[in-house]
C-alpha cells in the first residue's frame, strides 16, 4: 500500500552562506535547530513547519530552504530535487554553536557596539503602552489637574526638555507612547526587525536588568537607570520645572 504523503512528517534543511553567519543570531534561541559547516556553507536542519514560514526566516538573506525526501533535498514545494543530502557533517545545536557576541562597530549615537544593525519596524500588533514621553512645556499646566492618587502610580524622569512617565494607567497627556519587551521600551506599533533580538540585546547591554532601554524608531537607544526614576507628584514636577527654568 502506498504511503500517504499527507501524513508523512516533513524534515526541513537549509543552507546559508558562512559570510552571513551574523544574521543567524535572530534564530539562535530556536534550540530545536542543528547547525553544521561545510566549506563556505552553513547547513541547518530540524525546522518545524511553522518556523519555515516565520518572519525570522523570511528576513534572512540568501537563505535556501529544502525539504528532505528519500535522501534528496527539494526546494520547498518543488517536484524535482535540487541536490543530494549532505553527509559526514558534524552537527551541533545552534544556540551552542553561535556565541552571544557582537563584533565591535559604531552603529548609532547611543553606542550599540554591534556589527548587526539594529532596526525597528512596524509590527502591526497592539501592545499595552506602559510609558509616555512628553514635552514638559506642553504638559506643565496639565499635571496639576490630575488627582494625587493617579500621580502616585507613576514613576518619572527628565530627559532634556522632556519627561518620561512610566506606570499603568498612563496619564492622559499628549506625547509618544512605548510598550515593554524584555526591559526595552519600544515605540508602540514597532518591534525589532528580528523579534528575538530583544533577548540578545538584554543579555549584552542590560544583564542586571537595572535599566530601561528607551528606543527610537531609527534603532538608537538611551539607557535609563531604574534607580534614577522617582515617584510623580505635583510638587516634584514643579520643583524640577523651576530648577530647569522652564516657562
């Protein structure tokens, strides 16, 4: 009786240029993936079917995905094989093979020293806003209108001529909102181009989790030490405003 191909467990392989190895950091946390090197090519195997259509895979340059059938490698959904399965490869887990390091460089003015360019992109997903960045000049007359119990739920810090407020519920003030992801404060409606990059960046630049990393859409960030935040009150806001000579 012929095998029902619809019930066969599919096995996916991929090949990737060794010169582009740094890009694989976006899937480093996929512990089901195994990796092996062969001359100028990196081979990967163990993908789930969901992973093969994920955004992380779609964004990898020069990434060739195959389905393994009877020792032959077929491009996904192809009827004719592209090549034979590679043998005599030394396989290891991807999270062990790829070290969590970024080669030195100077990507943005806040000092990320990584060869990988950090980019944010519209996510199309709704996330709860937890922070609000406002112009102090625009809100100085509005703060005094809020009841004390609402202000007490908010922490804040001054950044140049702006105030950053953190807490839920946020105050109803004009400004730019942010959501939280692994101690990153990302503009609402945006996420890292490679979604699990947030974990890598946290381990690299905020291992003690004692900071908030406040991101701009251009991929730059500002570290904010949590101990520098203080509770919001009308008096603290007025004192700060006076000391900075805002009017």
